[in-house]
DNA sequence: AGACTATATGCACATTTTCGCATATAGTGT
DNA sequence: ACACTATATGCGAAAATGTGCATATAGTCT
């Protein structure tokens, strides 16, 4: 139960939904999330952490970068179903399109260069 | 987006998940929810209102009673999928079993008789 | 080692959420 | 109209949440 609540709570925030929609496009490091959503570094990092804690996302280190990706397997029962719901949602939502646009121009350049 | 967040937010609370699991058993008036979950009247009413606002639940008046039920049709795209996720979840969760047990003994007797 | 980088996190603060209490509202029945 | 009932809701308090700022942590490179 605790677990299920945590899973839904993770999705009950616009920032985190936007992050997941971006990660459904492709895996990203934190600074790419910052650029795609145009948000601060701590905000990106913290919300990625919450998504990871709920089981939506996994991370791996790649040099200085932490790369986050949708956890396609491993997901506990509900998570997989919820990812599918998200995959089909918000397909024409303006902010999601913007995020995708910015993502396409994002580079692994680090927050120093972005100053958010 | 606003709508999607509202839907997930509605599920991000243990009380509301318990209510939905009870309503998946059968429709209930507010006082039956109070008895099944062993919670106060205002708590039952308010959380039912939130579930209704998010589209999970519909209500009809039946004399003095307001009867709440899972909104099987009408549900906007995601809601139906989420109901299905819930239907398959928590099948052996202790608190859910207790709620169901208390529900089976609940009667339309009104909060006056329950004093919660 | 030291300088530099990307990411995580402690802290403070504002906002939101949840809930109980008391009361308002709406319907029933005399 | 009046008494009574079930449910909704305004208000206040406590707790939880989201975020920015500054700093800590962890890794790279010379």
C-alpha cells in the first residue's frame, strides 16, 4: 500500500510528468532535463530522485554525468501499466511539445554553462 | 495536463485508495464508507468529493443518502485504465481486507448512530 | 595533490494538503 | 412549520510538499 501510494504520488506533480514524458523520448542526464524543461538543477535532480525512488526511472553514472532512463523492465507490477498510460497521454499538450523541442537542442554541457 | 495531475493526485492518498477499493466491491453511501474504513464523516465526504472531482466516482441522491459508485463509463481516457490498475492491486493487503470485512457488516444507518 | 565539473542534499520558506470541529445545507416525515 | 437525519463545507491547526540557495559529494584531468 505504502508503495502504491508512493507510485501515484510520484505522478501527482506536473514537473515529474514532464520529466517522464521527456525520458520516454530518450534517456537524459540531469543537465539535459534542466534544458528540456527549463528548470533549475536542484529541481531537476530532486524530482528525478523521486521518480527513481518510486521505480519509474533508473540511473547509471557515465563519467561526471548521471544518466536517467525509464526503467523498462524491473518495474513492479503497477509501474509498467502507468508508464503505458503516460505514453498515450498528453500527446498534443503544448508544454510537452515545447519540452521535446528544447530537448532536441539540449546538449551534455552541464549546469555551469546553463546557469539556471 | 492539469486534468492528468488531478487524476494522479486523487490516487496519491491512502484513504482515497481504500475508498476506491471498497467501491469496487459495491456502491456505498457516505455512512457505509465511514463504517468500512472506520473514519470520520467529514473525512469520508471530503475524500469522496475529491474522487468525484477527478472523475473516478459518480454520485446520486437516494433520499437522505448520497450513494457513490465507481463511474464505469463516462470516464475520461486515463481514469478507466487507472481503475483497472487498482482493481488488480492490493489484493492481499491487510487493511483492504479489513475494510472489506467491515463493509460486509456496514448498514445504511447514518453517522448519528456511529458517532465518529 | 589541486582545480574543475556534474549532481546530490541540508536548510529555510512558502504553499498545499489533510483532518477534526462545528455549522450549513438539503431532504424526510409529522 | 418543526424536528430530525445524512451529507457538505468553512475554518483553523498540523503536517507534508516543492523549490531556491548554498554547500557537500563524487568523479575527471593535469
